[in-house]
C-alpha cells in the first residue's frame, strides 16, 4: 500500500520556528519529525510515499530527495497554497492509485506500529468501508475528543454512557473514492467527509494506547525533544 504524509500546513502556532523551516523538518530527538514517520513506515514495509507541501515545500524536497537514503520512494505533491487535508489528498490522488492508502499528519509523533495498516486496508477492500481511523486518548489541549469507538466502529454516539470520545490521531486509511468529488486544487476539510461516512456506518477504527504527541506549539516540540532524548540516554546507559 501507499502512504501520504501531510506536510503542507504553515503551522502558525509554531511560529517563529516555522518562519524559515517547514514544520515537518523541525527536529525532535535529533531527527526531523517527518523522518520519524518515514523510517517507521519503511520498517513496516510501506515504501511508496507521497508528501504534499506548500509552505517552504522546496526545503522538504531538498532534505528528503527521492527517499533512497531511507529505503523508500518519495513522490511530491506541490499544492502551491495549502488546500486543507481533504483538498490536499484530492490533489494528490493521481499519485496515490486506486487502492486504499494511508495518510499520516506530518506534525505528530507517535510509536504506532504502521505494520498494522495493510491488514486494515485489505479489510476495507472486502467490506466496503471508506475509512479506518486510529484514535488516541485525549491530550490536555483537546480534552473533549473527536469520535466515539464502539465494537471497532467509529460512531458519533454509543449505546452505553461508559463510552467517551477519543481524539483522532491524524493517522487513517482511506478509499480514493472518498475524495473523488473534490476538484483538484480546491480547498476542502476532512472532517465533513468523515462525519458523512460515519453516519453511513462506513468507518472502522482502533484505539492506540501508546505514545502520541500533537506537535502543535514550540513548547510541545521542546517537551517531545526532551522526552525522546531522555529515552535515548536511558537506552544507552
């Protein structure tokens, strides 16, 4: 399967760090955020990658090249201006093919095992689901979450009050047809598409209980950098 890493957003809350560096190239633990994704995808056997970009995108292409140094092949989708998530995916559809593909936000860090994704993609081909979402525990800056998870399905409401909303991690698998109605080059958010398919019962999901960070502010980036370096030092002690 193919994977797309979303790297187009300017990251206004990350300024001034992003004034001269695109957010996915900001380092954590001595490595750009996007490289953590690339290496984990490669270890999972997902080696055909697409990276979309807009803000300072040429720096991303210069830093990563064709991906050979990471054991992958990278194609680029230059949006010119950021098209939001669904618009950016729709713009890149010619590079993504006809099979379900993975999308990963370029401004997160996690230890999710990407090797789980191909099996979910295969299930989607068989059952007609339009999306599979990886959900995580709600972080302090997003305490109310996004979606409920019930019996492996992403839902807006659950029959039991014991269920509480989880946060969408920015990792998902999608059918190309989900974006086929969006004209290339147009701005379109992802959430309305997902909610429409959730209402139709066409979205599966899973709860990742491991590490996950939405690197949305300089403070969170600094905290992540410290966390990773502490883990690295402990491993070499």
